C-alpha cells in the first residue's frame, strides 16, 4: 500500500489536494493510505516551504498550489 502525506494547515487548497489524491488513486485502482499533516513543525521538518505539500512513500514530490492531475497520477503509479 502506498502512503501519501498531504501537508498543510487545513485550508481549502489543502482539502482539495487531499481529495485529488484520493480521486487519482481511485481512478488508478490503487490502495493508498492518505494522512493529513497540519502541525507547522512537522510540515517544516518535511521540507515543505509552501503548502499544500505531498509526499509519497516518504519522498516529497510537490509543494505549493494544487498539483497537476496528470503529474499526480504519474507520482502515484511510479
């Protein structure tokens, strides 16, 4: 199972990003464990300088703004 962490304070963009991850995983038929990280210290320690951020299996793949749908799918299927 793929572990995805969505980093952000809980703003609308962060909520949308979480839903985009879940939707992309569903389209790809992948099982993902999505975890929301809202603690500012944890966000900074992950190297996220601009939210929302996304890490997949411990690797930071995106930070700042909504991710591109095609890129998100390629990150999840890699």
